[in-house]
C-alpha cells in the first residue's frame, strides 16, 4: 500500500481524535456550567444542601463553589440575625427613653407655671431646652440607625407634591416669621414617586437648615418637572457654603467650622440624602458664600420597572 495512504489514514485518525477531545471538553465544560448554575439556583431559592463529590477536577471546582455559596448563605443569615437584634435594640432605646424624657419636660413645664425664685426660672428654662435637645438627639439617632440597618423599607408611590408642600408650609411658617424671613412655596401640580412621610422629613431637614442659616431675606420652595425626574428646589439667601465645604455637608455628623456656634447635630443633611437615595432619587447642593444656597432634590416621576 502506498505511503501516502498510511499518511492519510494517520491524519484522519488524528483529526478524529482531536474532534473527540474537543467534544469531550465541551461536554465537561457544559457539565460544569450546569452544575454551577444549579448551585446558584439552589442558593437563590434557599435550598442549598450537602452534595456528594468525587476526586475529579470538575467535582473539585463544583465543591469549592458549593463551599463558597454555603459560607455566603451563612454570612447572609448572620446579617439577617444581626439586623433583627439591631431592630430590637433600637426599639428598646426608643421605648425606654420616650417616657422619661416626656416626664421631665412635663415636670419642667409644671415648674415654670409656679412662682419661683429668680435663678430657679433660668434653671427650669435650661432644663427644658437641654431635655428637648436630648429628645431630638435620640430621635435623630434612632432614625439614622433604622435607615442604615434597613430596619424599615420606604414605600414610594405616585403622589402629588402639593399636599406635602402645604404641610411643610404650615410647619415652617412660624419659625421663618420669627426670624423676619419670607417663606414662599410656589404652587405646583406636579406628581412624583416618593414616600410621603419620609420625603416630608427630608425636605423638612433642608428647610430647617435654610431658615437656621438665613438671617435676612427669603426661603423659597419650588418644583420643576423633567422627563424622568422632578426637582424640588429649596433656595435661601443665607450665609452660603464655601466650595471646600460643599463635598462634605452630607457626611454624617459633619459640622462646618462656620456654624459651630449654631445648634445642630450634623445629621440632618445626611438623613435627607439617605432617605431620597432609598427612593431612587438624589440631592445636589449649590452655593455662593454670602449669597445663599440652593438644594435640589430629584425624585423619579415613574415607578421603576422590575
């Protein structure tokens, strides 16, 4: 038989062996992908169980991945348990401090209605002021802890802005007028997607700061609609914020050196940002020192699709 026939036969055999090797390789890869995909599905469904593995390379890979998912599931369980403990602690703190603080304020009010020696009146006023600060501090810390630990979930839904504006105007008109400021809410018929209670809290924090740091002029609240977002704008004519401070004002417990003498905890803007972010929105701040600040809250106008 001619040599080229042997050569051709050898080539055919080699090609067949290569094709078989490639086919077996693809079968092993497909099997590995199927095994890993099955493990992921089990982990997502919460039905991950012990598996039997042999000593093959495929089995070793699947075994390691199984171990990783098991550890991840254990860690997730520990996180859930820790959140449950935090929720319980926060609830205890809120419950255990509410009554004593309310009683102190009540007794201080009763004392203030009685005839007291000169110095005692000042002591009662100081007691009332400091207790009110303590209550505000505890309430703020509880809110912050709940947000950070995802103890509660915000429930944004399509709602008009006007009722929220009306409540905020009622709440902040007196503080503004007591400082001689003009508080203006521009009429709006805009609807957005937000959690009414907590968005009112967030916008209220912005208004509280605007009034606190504005000595003369006005504070104006307005709304503008865009394609995907609406913008709620809180503008003031106050002291403004320096360019160096702007990137830090939303940090937890941050207090600018320019306002150290003012009352505050440094968590109002932080809470506002966290609340708006959990609703799928965001906050921007612009300011010119000596000419005022503008805080813009962007809220989605449509429910996000799953």
